C-alpha cells in the first residue's frame, strides 16, 4: 500500500472500451525511492490520507496501515454510517 496511485476516468464497460464513443484518461504515479525502506510515507501516502480525510472527515492512526484489520473495521463502520444517511428518509446538513 501507498506505493502506487492510479487516477483517472477509465471505466470498464463497453462504451469506454470499444474506443469509438468515449475517451478515457488515467495516470499512474509511484515513488520508487519510497518503496522498500520500511513505511512508505511519501507523496502517494499523503495523497491517500488526504483523499480519505476528504471522504470521511477523519484522520485515524489506523488509517496509516490500510490492510490492518482495525483500519478495515473502521472504514466499514464509516461506510455503513454513510450508507444509512444516504438511504435514509431524513436529510442531514453538513458543513456550514
């Protein structure tokens, strides 16, 4: 984890893959100097942590190790809570 990041608009469906009706773009980034030296805390790691904060509004110590069971549990809990809000009848205001 935190070795590679892929960003783009590529979708795996007929419209995107037949190269006739849709265009897609993807960029892959990695930092070879960060790999294999213990923890990978380079720009790819920082990007993922920033993205997770943007989506969860939380920074947890467990988020540093995405494959850890505790991280998976917390992300699942956050996802369940967000799904409940999204699929519920009541509207909640967030932000300002």
